[in-house]
C-alpha cells in the first residue's frame, strides 16, 4: 500500500483527490493528507473526503509517512514544493508545466536525481486514446516524412478571468494550455525543439485588469526539421459550446492525420445551457458497484498511472526500463517542454526567432 499526499487542492487538485480515493477503494494506495494554504478549501475537502489537512506543505512532509506527493499549486508555484518533496525523498507527480523557468526544471531534476525519486509531469494528452493512435501512426512512418503540423488549443474566457483570476497574470495561454500539445508533438515526433518564433496579443484580458496574453501564435521548428504552429488562446466567449476547443494535425510526404479533440461527435442543445459538446473522454463521473462515485477518462488515468509506475518501482523495477516502456512524461520531458515554452515567451518579447537552449 502506497501512502499519498496532495499539495494544492483547488480546481484541478480535486481531480487528484478523486483519483487517489479510487485507488484507496482498490486497496492500492491511501490518501493520507492534503495541503492547501486556503483554509476554507482545505477544511471543506478534509470534511468531505475524511482526510487530514495541512496549510504548510513542509510541516506535512516533515510529519507524515508519505511515499509520494502530487503537486497542483498554480503554474508559477510548482518549484518550491517539488524541491522540498524531492529533498525529503518523496516521489513527485507535478501538474504541467513542471516549472516556468528552465533553471527551475533543472534544479528540480537535480534534486530528484540526487534523492533517486521519480518525477512524473501530468501531460495527460498522452493518455487520450486518439492521441495514442495518432502518435503510433506518425511514428510508424505511415505518413512518410512529417513536414509540418498544426495545433490549436483555446479556453473560454472564464478560465483566466474567473477560475484563477488571482494568478492568471503569472501564467499565459502557452503555460496553461500550449505546454500540453508541445509535449504531445515532441512525443509524437521523438524530437526536441530547435527554434521558435511567436506573436501574441495582450488586449482583452489586459483591459479587464489581467496582464497576460489573450492569444499566442508560435511556430516551433523541431530538431528533425518539422515545423509546427501552435495557436493558443483563452478568450473564447462564455457561450462557446465547450470549455476547451482543440485539435492537432500532421502532414507528411505520404499522408495526413487530423484529430479534433473537441468535437468528438456528440453535440447537444438544451434550453438551460444552449449548445454543448461533451468531453467525457477526459473525465466521466460514474458509479462503481458499491454505489460510490468514481471517475474515468484520460484525465484520471494519467494520475493513476503515476501510482502504477510507483508500484513498478517499489517492486524492484528500474527507472530506465520505466522510462522506455511507459507512456508517461517524466522530469526530462517537463524540462524540454519548458525550454520550448520559454523560447516562445522570449520570442514574444524580442519579436524575432529564438534558438531553444
Ligand atoms: N492537467 C490539466 O489538464 C490541468 C488542468 C487545469 C489545471 N492544471 C494545473 O493544475 C495547477 C493548479 O491549477 P488549478 O486550476 O487547480 O488552480 P487553483 O487556483 O484552482 O488551485 C491552486 C490551489 O493551490 C493552492 N496553493 C497555492 N500555493 C500553495 C502552497 N504553497 N501550498 C499549498 N497550496 C497552495 C491554492 O490555495 C489553490 O487552492 C496549475 O499548474 C494548472 O496548470 C492542470
């Protein structure tokens, strides 16, 4: 039985609570404690999920018997808890992005390597079965040599303006959304970024008092020569039919593949909510045979996979084989994604192409 904890139990941390609780139902792991600096949030979760709570993650990690910790603090606040957890010998599951600086990622990796702990980054796009098939097809050479690709990922405006308006200015549509597909493209192409050129707008959100980009359009050239355009934004109208609009495509010498990961074919319209499309492949609420609420989908699978990977390690498996065979993104992937995202932001500042270092 693995003992687990969570740091940051806001909107996304709740999904981690759900996934860890399900592993508890299966006697695989136990959610020992959670930590959040917001006492109201913390107390309500502690009561609902019958788990011990802390407002200081250092105190929690110093006093609890925990094997691993999931970190779901805001984008710019992953580094410190990651380093503290690594130093204390805890395996780490960190939300994307691993950190918003290359130096921060390198520091986290160094501490994780020193303590010999696993660090897995939650790039859950890899767990979507449509993406898995897409990557398999691209890697198989079915489309010949890939020449270029295109990605868009767009959120409705309530995400930066209501969900986390207190820290949206510390993030961007690249950090919050783009990194998901940057990771997926890297994974499919088996290649790291070489250079980036990006343009962006600070307009609508800035007028609302949130100083961050509305949208960014970035062209990234990968080391294997493939050029991929990433269009990301978080200003879609609140009445758009889904919280997120997204797709990916590649074109090669022998073919093309396109995957619309927003509209998967189920559309509905009700008087109450207007037009909607379901994203139930991501997270679907359902019941188990005991009548307990459980969740399915690639968003939950990627969290559970971290625990399965830990079990593999606990049973004598080695990191090298795990990295070779697992579909998960590890610390090195987190670093390479951050290198690309940092170069995109640097290009936005300089208004010129930037080499990825
Ligand atoms: N994998 C995904 O698809 C996905 C989706 C949404 C968000 N996220 C990521 O999850 C992270 C959290 O996003 P969110 O939407 O849940 O934000 P949120 O603002 O709803 O939650 C963040 C929580 O962290 C807490 N917190 C801040 N500093 C803390 C500290 N030092 N110790 C303990 N708790 C602390 C806050 O009080 C808050 O409750 C972000 O990095 C975000 O990018 C991932």
